[in-house]
C-alpha cells in the first residue's frame, strides 16, 4: 500500500522533538516494510539523508507551513491533493495536526496537551488554533497515538475520547546515548567547564522548562555548598527567552553558568554523558526524552513529579515539586553529598532505560498505522 507521511519537521538545520520522533520511527518503519511505498510530504527543501530507501518518494508542496493560516492551507488543500495524486491508503501526521478535508484514513500522533495546561507559554494565534482544531483532529483521525499513559489519560479526560481509540507509542533515546569512558568525560569537561564537574539541563530555553527556578536553585546550592560546581544549559533559544537571558547576565554565579546554544546530537551525547547529574525541572511533558537520555548515559536525574516524567523514570530519579526552587536545590545538595545514592540512581536508570527503544516505538506506531489503513470512512 501507499503510506503518506507528514515530514515537515524533518528539517535540514536541526532536528528536535517531532523531528527526532519522525526520523527515528520512519527510518525503521520504511526499512522494516519494504513492500510498501512511502510518500514523504515536505513543505520546504529537504536533505537527501531523509530519503531513507528506495521505497521512499519525497514530495515538496509549499508554501512552508509556519503559522496558523498556512497550517490550514497546507493540511486542508496541499496535503489532500498529494494524497489523491498518489492514491495514499493512509496519511500519518506526527505533529498533532491532520487534514480535515480528505477521505484518506489518518493516523494522528499527539505528543501532549501542554497548550491547555500552560496557555501563556504559547503564541496567542497558535493557542487559538490548537484549541479550535484539536478536538476536530481527534474526531477526524482513524487512529490516535500518543507517547505516554499520562498523555493518553489527558486526551481522554479533556476531550472525552474513547480510550480504546488511543495507542501508546512511547518515545525513546537513541543508542548513541551511553555511559562515557573516563577519558571522554574529562575531555568534555575540559572543553565546557575547564575540567570542573557540572549539572546539566538539556532542552530548549523556554518558559515551560522553568529554568528561572533552576537558576534560583543553583544559587541556593552554591551558597550552601561553597563548591566550584558548574551548570551547563544545552539547548537552543526557543521562545520568550529574553528575560531568562537577562537574568543570567546579572546572576551572581553567572561565570558558573554555561549556555551552549543548539548543539549537534553527537556533542549532546558527550555533554550529558560527562555530567554529574541531569536537572530537568520542566513544568509539563508528554514524555521527557532528556530524562531517558540521561539515564541511558549512566547519569543520575532530578526531575519534576506529575506529568509524564515519573511514569517514565519510576524509582530511578529524584523528584521535586514543579516550580519549587527550594526543593530543586535540596535535591541538588542531596545528590551532591550522597555517593551511594548516585550509584543507586545510575544503576536503576540503566535498567529502566533498557525497556525503551526506537525499534519498539516504530513497531508500536506501525501497528497504529496498519489499523488506520483498514479504516473505512
């Protein structure tokens, strides 16, 4: 059969979030199912590395869908035209949007409903679009997939969607995230912190990640411990980051805060793997991939309760109340002082990380796609 895939997040300059999910699942799905043809629908020029095999046909249909008006046009006019032209049996969209103007069955992947929980952390025009169209997308989709039990329950509760319609296709961490040897750890620390141990945060610089409270917690930690420990923030500037950057500039311990900006994945593996611990204080996540990347790298984790992180990390992390910088500081001090605790968290984290893999995720997503392909509108 012919399977069309929304690949607008397979971007040449960087992969994040949806892009990683698309890349890791469909490089496997296209390889595992050579008997099927895959139409990859891009909204801008693509990199040849995203054409995974001879059974993949890339199509560019613009304009680039970068804001709500173009989203509507792209999904409801341009995508249906491609689906008709290639007689697609199913359309897969992994960014929470689907087409409302096609008869082709659709497999819709919704990672989370963060826009409902933290509406102030999203552009108003985007928020209005999400609120208006997400319930319509859920009704239109033949099958729905999401990345955690938490997100599934959230969709069921918020939109009264039947639980049986929703498949869980857990995310994963790439195999390249693994414990580093001593030499590589030292080289990475020398490069970023002058050889000094550090806490790491990995992810976008965005209000939902609650990095202001991480700064406050780091300040409390530094005052109490009198240590030269550093804090490395590895991620791109995403949205509403200006006040955070201003805070870093005037921060008492600003010389101990290293902001790397966006880094390529190979470098991120080293930055996470050489860290003393990961601190991931996000207010809300549908899954929380950086937490899993750290555990798979043999790095202990401090993260927040609620949302999906506790479901993923189980007893392999220290948990803090979201938004509570004092709690974050206490856990940083606890992990700094207790070597036995660190060893226990590392061991448990490695064990839990083995439960997740992109091969497993790809197989689960394929099951949802296959169900959609047999759906009759």
